[in-house]
C-alpha cells in the first residue's frame, strides 16, 4: 500500500494529510488517491514526483539553479500570503501557479545547456512589463521567456519582483507597470 501526501497551504502555514491507496474494504467505493509528493532535495517542501523525475534528468548545475528558483517562488508566496501554490507539469515543464496569478513555468533544455528559461503566459503583459523594469538585468526572448544563465548568481531581488507580479497578475493587471 502506497502512502501519498497532499500539501495544503494556508498563508504561510503548511499542513499535510496522508492518504492511503484505495481500499476495497467494507463495500465502499474506492477513493481516488491524492497525487504523490516527494520531499525535495533539501527536504523542506514536498515535490510532485513527476517534477522530481524531470529534475533528475537535469545536470547538477541546472538542478541547483532550478531549486533556487523554485525556492524563490514558494518564498514569495509565503511572504505575500498568496495561499496555495500548485506545482504540476504542463507541456512537460514544471509549472507553478496561484489562484490570483498567471502560471510560471521553467525548464532547462539540452539545446540551451547554459541556461534555465522561465516562461510566462504570452497573452499577458508580464514580459513586456519585466522588460521595461529589468531591461538591464535579464535577457528576454519574445513575449514569454526570461533567460537565466547557469553561471553566476541569480539577481534575487529582481527575480522575486517578477515572480510576485506573475503570482498576483489578476489582481494587478489593471495597474501601471502591474503595480511594480
């Protein structure tokens, strides 16, 4: 019997429940188990097993950078009390979303081995706004991609600003520069 953990995030608090695989006991209909989650590399947050498998395919430097960015996403959500962050694979890429915002996807690709790309919905003005605010900090491609090199430090303050705006997009989309 497999145990799975479902994370429920309330503000900056975290609670977990354990669900066991369905049982056919007592004539009850089977209960669909929650998605299995696994501890991340630092054992600080649980990670979707499909994302963990994806992460296992990355080289070490890309995996480390990915984990830093992932940590920033959850840190921003905690600091700004954005509630539950949903972590899933979309189009084969790790995706993070809040109920108030626009999804953030990120991935390392073998064809561009020296970078991680962070993707935003191209039908929003997120990248256009980030380009205006952080033109000297980040490289942007088109209307959806922010590129982070694997070498060198992450511009943490600026990236947290981008993450914050994306996770609150539906709340700030009417504001000049999305409230930045």
